[in-house]
C-alpha cells in the first residue's frame, strides 16, 4: 500500500467536517475540539487507513455537488 502523507486528512484522530477542515480529537473529552485544516499535521499523527479514501471520496462528492453535478464516488452516488 502507498504511504500516506502525514496530514490531518489521513490521521486517525481527525474528524472531517468541511471539504477543507475538521477537528482534531487527539485529546478526548473536550467540550469543543480544535479546528484543523486537512493539510495540517503534527507529531501525534496516526494512520487512519481506509478512512482516508472515504474522506477523499466525500470531499470530491461535496465539491461536485456544490457545483451542481451528480457524481459517483468510491463510497456511492452523491446527487
Ligand atoms: S493535529 Fe495531529 S493528531 Fe490532530 S488530526 Fe492533525 S495530525 Fe492528527
């Protein structure tokens, strides 16, 4: 398997919320988690495995939807 870039988008602690950002849950139990850009990184990065492809598929679908297109992604049809 291809090595992932060590960025928030491919990190197990990341929770994607927008097409370019999400929150970091490396510290559990916070009332609100710090917002991170998908391209951010830190030394607590941990590989999220297959989740990375689900996230990139979701981003692709969201961006296409914003432009008024219907797309088929790895995770299904988004219209
Ligand atoms: S800030 Fe670090 S631990 Fe948090 S999601 Fe990004 S790479 Fe992962």
